[in-house]
């Protein structure tokens, strides 16, 4: 009768026939010794005793045979055979035993020297710890995480003049396809560009609104193909707007108005005047601005609202900025319903820069100067401004003409609404 074949995982036991001294039916049991390079080492080790149950091959104890074969799925042993086994395998010596049992010497195949075992364990633990060090020289994030520590305020945030902290941002990318509808100012030979639209790829139609901040150096020459454009850090506070205005004094920029994104749609925040202090290189928020009573103005103490697509001009020698007309809608004014039509304007909004005087504002009468938040006046009744002859408009331009009168004159040119355009019309003198 054929001897049953057993499996120790993937290893097949190659059997040799051995008779049991006490077997009355001359049944034989087959064992295979695992052929392995470790067998020679196993013979040199001191043998250990182990008992193997004798398996009946004649069919009398089939149930015992099946149970034993199923139980042999554990790490492979080295089995010493008797002298009649092949010389290339470890030997198994049968001895007398009671109750149908066979004695054999067993040595685990995966037995390693203790020092080799601990050395292997040490290497497995140490390698991850050394992964991102100068000893291994492997760049990238270590297997046990990234290096961490306390973030210093000076590294991650900056404070504005009111003590409010703003997170620093990455420098503006100068490599874009196109830019338009931004806000700009010329100060001491440098053009400052803020916000507007920018595209990163040809044909881009959505997600073009930005709060990019750049400079163009006009103090030295450069080729058209390689302009002297520098990207400044993108601020975390000033909004991404287009078609507003960037007033300037000799040491600061003031962002007024503008339209937020309509694709994808964005909701404007309550208006704050954002000042960029050029020397300090930081943005300062002047929140909740309100108008002051003055010549030809509204009653005062009214919240300053954000308009878009109006006409602006800066007069740094007088310390003032102006924004004429424009419109309000749900992309300029928080809470404005999308169902409500756009409202076109004809008011002249005046901002007196901090530290400058303006006799047209009652609070600054007698040579007083504006505080750190400046002073606002909403001129609504200058000359024919409050008559039907003076149309509401947007998308026009505003020009300052010095030498006309005591402080010069503002000239409004062009503009219109979605229904009509307007003709040329002069504005009141600045000293009114």
C-alpha cells in the first residue's frame, strides 16, 4: 500500500520505509526528511527528543492519519532519520516506544544563532530611524514622520497696525498667460499691480480673480520680452477684486472698491480699506470706515460702501484720493439680492490720507490732519451733480488737472450704463 504524503507548508516530505519493531501487521510508516542546506548544521547540534505518532498505512487507523496530516502545518523541522536514509538528508532514528509511538530527534529549520537574531532585529529598528539623516543621505520625508517644532510668529504671521495678525503667503507667480482689470499705482519709479484677472492657460474662462501683488521697476531699462516684474507675497487679508482702484500717497497704497468673482460666484465681505505700507512691506486693515460731514456731502457718519467699475485718481501732493460713480450689485455689496438690479452711481467719494489736512471736511477744519484711518467725504451735491442733467454712470475715467483754481480740477470723461452712454462732462474743482 502506498504511504501517505504529508506537507509542511511548501515542503514535501520524501519518505523512507521503516518497520516498527512492535507492529504486528507489518505496517510501515513513511517519513521524509527535509532537504536543506541547514541539515548539516542540524547534525552538529545536540539532538532533542520529540515524539511522533505512528500512522497506520493499512487503513485500520485512517481517521488518525487524516488528523495527523491536517495538523502538520507549522514551521519546518529537521528530522533525523535512521542509518538507512539517504546521506543527503538529515537522519531520523526510530527507537522503541510504548503505545504505538516513535521517537525522533527534531531541530527547527529556522533556528538562528541568538546573536544573529538580535542583530537582525536591531537593524530593522534602526533603519527607519536613520532614514532621513545625513548618515544615509536619503532625501524626503522620514518613515517615522516629519520634523516638527514650534512655529515662531515672525515666520508664519505678521501684525498690522491695529494688532491684527495676517498669515504670510507665497510670492505671486509672475509666469501667467495674461492679466487685466487690476488696480495699479505709480510710486517713486515703481508700478504696483494688485488683483484683477489672470489666466494660467489659454482659453481659461473661470477662476481668474486674484489677489496677486506685483511690482514693475521703471528705474532701469529692460527688454519687452523680459520686463522687470517681481512677485510680492500674496496677502491673506485683502480680497481678490477687479475694477477697483489703488490710491497712493508717497509711502502707502490704499485699496478701494472692486468686484469679487462671478465665476465661480463669490460673496463680498463688509468693506474695509486696506493700506499697504511700502517701507514696512505690510498690509494694514482699516475696518468699518464711515463718512464725515463736509462741503456738498451727505450728512456723514454713513458706512462707506464698496463700488465697482468707477473712475479713480490719486493726488499725493494734496494727500487725497477720489473715486467717481461706478455701481453697486451683489458682487460689490454684502446682502444685495441677486434678484435686485444693479444701481449706477454719480457720487464722488473722497478719501483724505492719514496725516493730511482738508478744509472741505468739518472735522479737519482749521488745519487739523486726518488720523491713522484717514477721513472720508461723500460729495453728492456739487454744482449740477444732484440734477437730472448729471447722469449716473460707470466705466468712465477721472483726470486731475492741476493749476486750475486754488487746488486744481477733476475732469470726468466718458462712461455709461447698460442702456446708455454719457458725453464729456467736467467735475467741480477740488477746492469746492
